[in-house]
C-alpha cells in the first residue's frame, strides 16, 4: 500500500562470542548488520565473563554503525529486539540491559526473541519455505524441529553433544582459532592437510 510506513526493528544478538546490532524491516530486508566477534587464542574457548566484557566494549559503537549504515535515526525505529535466550547468561545480559536503556531513552517497545526460533525464521525468509521441517544445528542444539499446533516443537534431538559444541571442542584440541568460526577453520585445516598429503604422494 503506497504511503504506508515500513516497520523497522533494531535487533541485538549477543548469545555467545559475537555481538551484533542489526536494522531489519518487517519484510525481512536487512538494512545493516554490523558485528564484532570475541576472538580467543587458538586452543582456548570463550568464558562468559570475558565475553560479556567484550560485548560491553563494542555494543554502543555497533549501535551507531547500524543506524548510520541503514541511514536512519532512533525516530525511524518501531521496536527494539534482543536475544532473550538460549545462550550464555552474562553475554545475553549485555544486550538485555542496553535494549532496556534504549527503550527508556527512545520510548520504544521491546520484543524478546528466542534465539533458536530466530534462526528458523531467518531460514524461512531466505528460502521462502512455507512449513519446513528443520534440522537445527548450533553450538548448543542439534534438533529436528517443525511447527505444529501454534508453536515450534522438537521432534528429535541429540542426547550426548550438539554438533556445534563438538566442532568447537575439536577445534580447541587442534589449537585452531575461532576466527571466523571453528567449523570453517576445521574445514580449511582438512582441505590444506589433504592438499599437502597429495603433494607427498
């Protein structure tokens, strides 16, 4: 409808070692998405306290960058969204506190977002899938999920260790960096190892 205002959300994601602030329109278009990753030395994981300190240092510059890149001001924002969970407690609190402060300053409503559901919904927007059965693989979960009776339901999951957690641990054993991600670095390690072995044949 012509003349209808486009609804815009400012979203915060800080459930693990990455802090991100994105500007998103209701139709799913991403207007900006700056982020910063807490990088630990190779072979080390990230602890909640240090990760939260990292997020505190970077969240306000990311807010400024998100607004500037999207070419909007606080007046253009309709709501503030943040990852409520699941995730690491201390890093999650950083986003939650920042959103509550901005809500008071800018007089904007807050929308708490389930991290897992957000991943699924992003996938639906990108693929155009109507009613998918999802294999959800993350650092903390490996699950088969589908929408049924008004909510997402888990129809199966690992009972030992999530695939993402397994990859994180394996990367630490190999003393690989988590920059840009452990899974990617494992893949590159395997590829480079395969190439070296081919040269020795």
